[in-house]
C-alpha cells in the first residue's frame, strides 16, 4: 500500500521529493514558510487489515518538516508508528485526541488494546497536503484545501477505509463532495455512506481545537469515560459486524 501511495503521489506531482503539482505556485503565493506535500500516515496494522481500516482525515498538518525525505510515506510511518511516544503528548492537543479516539474505536474489536498501541492500526491523512506553517499552527489558506480536493479520491481509493473520521469543516466538506450516496443517517455526526462503491461508516468530529469538540466527546470526569466516543465506537462495531453490506 505504501508503494502504491507513493506512486500515486508521484504521478500527481504531490510526492514530497518530486513536487511538481500544478497548483504549487498558487498555493505557495508569497508565503515564506511554505513546505511541500506530506504523505498520509499509514500504519503496518492498517495495511495488514488486522482490525477494520480506520482512517482519520484532518485539515493541514499545521507544521511541515523542511526536509522532503521526512515527508515520504515510509518516513512518516517510521516517525508515527515506531518513534512516536504518545504518552507525554499534551492531552488537549490534536494528535493526542486523535490517538484517544482511535483507541476508543479499535478496542471494541481488540479488547485489552492499550492506548499507546492504537498507532499501529490506523491511518491519518490531511485534506491539504502542503503546509503554510502559520504561527500557532493556525489553519492554512482555503486555496490549499480547494486545490487538494482533486487528489483525495485517488488517495482514498488506495487507502480503502472501512471506518472514516473527519476532523474539521474542510475535511467534512471534502468527503461530502465525494460521497456517492448515504445509506443510513445515524445522527447529525455519523452516517453510512458509499465511497468508490464501498460502504463506509463516517463520523465527523469538530477539530480538537474547536471548543465544541469536548461537548461531542462528552467526557465524564468521575468515570474517565468519553461517553460520546463510546456511542460512536459501538455504532461502528455494529456496522462492521453486519458485514458492511450495501
């Protein structure tokens, strides 16, 4: 899957070491801190499909490594699956919250899974492949999201998620445009849709930096349980056990 992904990026000019995207100049503009495309993070367990393929689609990366080699598919996997220790991460930040939700979902399918082990079984992609490296990781210009939408279908065809979580408005908008139809609408945040002729459980969350994220997460301080995530992970579990049939 990593090789297929790399070939796809290269054909479309959005491989970090072969950045020839037709939108490059438009997106970069006069931004002096601009860095080129970064590959999706695809864990080894995701490729092997040991658990249902869970993909997070977020906004832009917020900060981009200036070394293009560090943004290649294999390098991103090394950084996030092998080198990354999520335990010291700030518990209110995006990347910790992503691992937390991945864990809530995946432990339904593998009881006893530890939160720090979840990184070995999910994938994460950005709606905008490049990064403006804005101060305080502020969201990139809208043109990056608009220009990158044309690449998303091909990327998703390779990643073939069974469970999809979008984080933030631009990610939601991108999937809404790609969804072929809605099979089942569960609530305002979750539904079963069709992507590339395949049924996918889609959960939309606010971006973790949005104050409404914690309301949706609905964390109980007394029990330590994220009640909202318990509900959605249960719905995902039922979806998979139904055989994900159309």
